[in-house]
C-alpha cells in the first residue's frame, strides 16, 4: 500500500493571508472574499490541475515498471479547499487513467475523512496575517508538542488523528496478489507536516524541520524502517 500526501491548492484563505482552521468556517459555502466560502482560488485550481497530472503519471509509470495492477483511492478533509482539490485530482485521474483501465482502477467517489481536517488554531481563527500567527504557534511547538497555547490543537492530538487514518487503511488488508493500493490523502499544511514527522519516527516538536509541502504539492511517504516492522507485526496478529 502506498500513501500519497497531497496538500490543497492555493486557497481564498491563502489569498487573504487568513487562518481558516475550524470545521465551521472551513466547510461553509458562504462568506469569504467571493461569498462562496474559502475554497480554492483561481490560481489554486490551475496548480492542482498541473500537479495532479504529475501524480497520475507517477502512478502509471510505477504500475508499468512493477507490473502490478493499481487501485487508487482518494481520501479528503471536509474543508472546501480540500474538497475542491480532491475533485480536480479525481477528474485528472479519470482522464489520464482511461487508457489503462485494465491495469489501473480509480475507486468511485471521494472518501470524506474528518481526521484529515486542518489543525485548529484557536484564538487565531479568521485572523490575519497568517504567517506571523503561525510562527508564534510553531515556535511553541518546538518547545512542547503537547502545548495548547492560544487555544490551538496540540501537535500530539493532530498526530493521533492523522496516523489513525493511515492505520485504518492498513488494517483493511485488502491488497490482492499482483495489486498495489494507492491512497491519496488530501489535507492541509500542518496536518500533513505532522503526519510526515510521525511516520519518520520523529517527535512532534521537530515537525518544522521537515521540508514543507507547498500548496498543490504531493509526496509519497512510508513509515520509517523500525515503525514498518512494528506495523507488519501488528498486522500479522490482527
């Protein structure tokens, strides 16, 4: 099973340098600069189209080289900006996988996954400028991944829910011989940064030490060797 982290494209919240991190504000279809909520900006839609093509090509190339059938599943945060992103990814996949229907299967629908939501930034919700506010939180993260200063969701709590998404997929144990399942996780900057940190076996206070996923960028990730061994052992017992 392969996991791909895909950060949402440039959003209307990014455009305003505004923190939109609560489920209420992130999922609404009104408000925002265009009265449609805080989905993708026009720039964001274009960049997702382009990077979704590169991911489709990567999956096709890998499937061809390994001679494994590929089954592709898209899980997404319920926020407007991630739903917009996931819909574009699916549309691009449908187009690019069409000539490979015998070897690549795109699962129908998008799986909305609450645990992929944005990290909640507490009292900084809906405030600007976002970069200055994020930096305050990240500085505190580096000192204590358990902190909830400013009412934010702690790194530890984010780690728990995003790694649960990975484990729930692994526990399905559904791959057939000669098949590889690709799980594309469409989520947010901090949530994906913290997930990568956990999969490397690093403590949460180090999450800003990893190369950041820019908007509409994707990355294939896996557990570090020690954690891979632990997961195999657990799977064999279940």
